[in-house]
């Protein structure tokens, strides 16, 4: 039960942080046509997960509960794009370039196809 609570608490904090960050970005640059809030959140999440992952690899600093709270909960609630970035990076570090490329291309293309299928499935029109 404790791991579930750590993930839930981290996820709640990450989601609230994402919401507040989005409000701040829209207030600053709301007239952009570019989805700046999501873009900056994704970049920030990738930067933080890269930093924490580097600390974890270099110094073995994070216990399993800390990893659940920070990586799965907090960053997962803030943006799952950071997990996508880290997983792709790890594949590249291991020299699995084909798998990394397939993961990136399939995630984007199949993800967009899934959004279209869900959107179309309810009878919505573009």
C-alpha cells in the first residue's frame, strides 16, 4: 500500500504543478498559436528526469520509495513525456538505435492515430 500512496501523492503534486505552470505560461504568452505551455512542461519534465536519473546512476542516491515518488508520481503527474524521453535516452545509451527509433516513431504515429480513432469514435467532426 505504501508504494501506491507514494505514487498517488507525487502524482497529485505533479498534476497541480503542471496546472499552475500552465496558467503562468498562458498568462505570459497566451496569444501564441504554438502550444507553449505543454511544450515547456515537456521540456522541463525531460530536464528534471534527466538530472535525477543522472544523479541516480552516478551516485545511487534514490531508494525505491524515492524513485516511485519522484519518477512515477511527481514527474508522471507533471508530464509522462519525461518518461518517454528517459526511456528513449536509455535505449540510445545501450546502443539500441533501431528500437529507440521505432519507439519514437510508433509512439508519435500510433498515438496520433489513437487520438483520431477516439475522436472519430464518438462521431465528432473536425
